[in-house]
């Protein structure tokens, strides 16, 4: 039996020839036996965005001059604001506290300590090639975040080798991550634990077998996360069984908790309301109103209660505050206002879903607060911990959506999380599963259009956004997203018009994140050779957000290209790199501008670092080639330009690379009189200062 050549990185597998765009180059590894596949590290973090990325982030492609702002509407930019503005709950927890809460959930998932099977073990001979194929398919799918395919492949492996429980265990966990109903079937064959108990309890609840659900929830092993979940799960299972007084009693102790007491009180109010105990519900809602925060679910519940109290204006004000904190909801404002005219929770399964949403929001808040939105440069131990937490968050969200497909917050957060892991296809699919009558369908469609932009489906995204604008022509966020999509298609004039519509519809003076609208306009203007207008827009954007590295980078780079103040341009670029020291494209910009200012010895090391980290970026290869030429290293310069022309440069870069190669060829024929005009980039933009600034990659 032979195993095909594969590439291994970070515990994940990918097919030969995969181009790695993020991070350093990886070395090929030959796996020569199925025992290595069985013993491979398929831990949860390996398949949750820490493995191979098969694409470049769309905001990172192309010439440094054409880098555009990330789509303004993307929910991944706004979900953290919704969380930070009051995840219903709590002060920020320490990293170790959150880890201690969630790690027990996935203790059963295989990790890097699994031993490699030896060739004489029975498992090697049990499945032969069919088993090997399924293991490889499952492993590759897991590394790419395709949890549904991984679950199916490991399920096949489990059937081929039923005595080897590791395969069934993996199929079970990947089924949860994919939101597949087969997880409930697989749970019955798992070693008793928290996850199997929760999955079985959920399945019983969906079937209306509330006593069975209660038994499963109560039988889950005691640990810290069950301390959080059990009161809510027990209360809603009892309510589902019609035992309201017992349900409220189950929450009494939890309601005294200083951190989460308000949240448990809110659920107690919902239990009382669902059972028709209006006076008791009103008392509990009043208590909860002083303790709960500002997530979407809590805002809707409290707004609905205010409506029942005859306080419509207060209810609308509360909803408006939530939309202001999470602007992605703007597209569904009318629908959200209609939602508060009817009960938010009408069935006990919705309460169960919100219990899992609680854990997911806690984890998301913790990760965003401590790690920021980019996990690419974390140390290995932190990356493993982050992957574990994100895997747990995904399981919680999938359970919430299994119980309540109309859980809008869980759906948006799941899509946001998958996008953050570069799993954009799965992020888009997560938004597909909403019910046809979901009030937030306009939000989902808008997010899908943004994801289409990120995935390079430019025309499809633009058409989707135009369709949405026909229904909501005054939605400024839709106009902004359309501008992003058109900018990506290099339709500069149309993009400018879309951004200008968005600005005109802004009901207040531009502030904060509105810098993206100005940035988009500036790019569209600059690409149409309207530099004075672009420069004014960029300066305004800098005033709104003076510490945006991408904005500073674009402004500094463009100033040198258009003959602006080189000293000021260098200041902007150094600030950009200080804010984002691991950004290779900003490092490239700093190196390029230093070199264009005549500081070749300073700029060259930065350009070499950038090319080492992003070896297939045509703009970076071109810049490095120019630096080599100006340093007198002609053969290396030509080599870099020849590389650059192969990596599909944009039209402007292609013209520059072609001109540089033509000049190099003529120069080689006659160095004294090459007979071809010297390209502008091959001579300094200005004469170097007499005392060059000290610069190196670390300082910048």
C-alpha cells in the first residue's frame, strides 16, 4: 500500500503544489505509511485556521498602490463591537479562566500526543486502501476547515474499522463542528462526556422528549463550563416539560451570581412569561433590566417587554442603540422593529439555544479582546490555545443553530468566526441556512455579498448589492459595500459614485470608521489620476483615524509616487510599520520609499524581508528587483523581474516590469549606450540626504 505525497503544515494536510501565501514557506514531507496518518496530529486547532490557507486575503493582493480598505460592512468587523458594548454580561475574564472553562469540553479530541500506530498493528491491515483513502480525505478536509467532508470521511473510516474508536470520535466532533444531525447518532457510541451528553440532550429536546433531555443534561460530568450551562439547560428542559415552578427554582441560586446573575434573571423572566405568569415575569424583567448588557438577544427581549409595558418609544430607542453599535443590522431595521411587536421566545428550545450562545459570546469576547482579529503571528502555544477556544466556540454556535435556526446572533457570529479563519466559503454557507422568513435575511445577503468580494466573486457581489439597493436605496452601508465590490473590479468611476452615495446618506458628520468611505473614494480618485482630490480625502481620513496602518501606508506610498513631501511620506510609513510591524506589505512600502529616496542600503534589507515572507507577490518582487539594480546587482534584479512577470501582476505593474526587463536587455547589449530610456523607477525620486536615517526591519 502506498500513500501519495502530501505537504504537512501545522497538523493539517494539503495536496501537492498548494501555494502558501501567508507565513513562511513550508518544507515538503513524505509520509510513507498509514500508521503516520493514524498518528497524525489532527487536533482541533489544526483545522481551525491554523493550517494551510489556499488564497491570499483580497485586501492583500496587487500593487501596494491599489491596496483597498477591507469591506466596511463585513460582520467580522462589527461583531466584536456588539460584544464589547455589553455582551450581556461580564467583565473581561483572564485567559486562564476562559481556558479552564472550555478546554474540558474538547479533551476527547485527538491531539499531538496520539501515538503513531506501528505497521504490525491490526488496524493497519483492517481497511487497506479504502481506509487509507478515507483517512487522507478526512485529514485534508479537516485542514481546510471542511468539517462536513471530514465528518463523512472519518465516519466511513469508523465503519471500515469499528473497533478503532478514534475514527468514530473524530467523526463525532467534526459532525458537531459542521452542524450535522448525525452527531446525535454518533454520540450514543461515544465515551460518556460533556459533549456527548449535550448533543444527546439537544436531540431529545428537539424531539419533545423533555424528561430524556433533562436526564442527559443532568448526567453531564461536572466541570466549570457545565457550572455555567447546567442551570439554563435544566431550567429550559423543565419548562419544556411543563414544570415551570421547578424551572424557576433551578435558576434561583444562579441568579445570585455577581457576574452572570442578570443573564440568569433574564432567562427566569422568559420562563415565567412563556408559562403565562405575567406579574412574576414583570418583576424578573425589572430586576434583569438593571443587570444585563447589550447583545442583540437581550436588546430584543427587553425591548419586547418595554412594548408590553406601553413604553414603545423606550423600546425603539433600545433597538436603535443596538443597531448603532452593530451597523450591519441597518439593512433590517424595519424588520427588527417589527420583531419587538411579538414575543421573542415562544418555545423552550430557543432558550436552550441562547444558553449555548452565552458560552460562544464569552469565548468570542475573550479572544477578540486579548488576541485581536489576526491570529497569524501568535506563538505556537498561544495559537494552540486560541484554536482550542475557537473550536469550542464553533461547537456552541452550531448547537445553538441546531436548536433554533432563527438564532440570528449565532448565525452572524458563526459566519464572522469562519471568515476570521480564512474559511470564507464555509462562512458564506453558514448564512445560507436561515429560515425563509428570517427577519435578518437582508443582513445575511449583504454579508454574503461582502464574502463574495473577499473570495474574488466580484461581479456576483456587485449584482447582489445592486439587487439589495433596489429594495433599500437609502442604505448607506449597502452603497459602501457596492463601492468595495466595484473598487475590486477596478471600476474606479463607479466605485467613487457608490462611496459618494454612502457619504451623502450618512446622517451625521463623518467620524470613526467612516474613514473607510474616504479611503475608498481616495483610491478611486488616485487610480483615475486625480491625486490632489485623493490626497485631500486621505488627509481627512487620517484625521478621523490617525492610527490605521493601512491608511498611513497608502498615503505615504502615494505621496512619493506623486512627488509629495518625501520627509512627511517617510514619517507616515514609519508610523504604519510601527503600528503593524508584522505586515510584509507595509515593510515593502517602507523599503521601496527609502530606496526611491536614494537610501538603497537601508531599503534593500526591508524589501528582501518582504520578498522572503511573500515570495509570489509581483509588486514586491518588482520592488526588490529595482533595489538590486540600483545597488549594482544587475543579474539578481533581472531574476526578480522575471519572477514578478510570472505572478500575474496588475496592468500597471506589468507595464513597469516589462519596461525594466527591456531596459536590462538593452543595457546588457550596450552598457554605455543602451538605446532605451531609463525607466523612472530605476533612478531615485529625489537625491538622498547627506545623513541617511538609520533603518532596519526591527526598528520599523
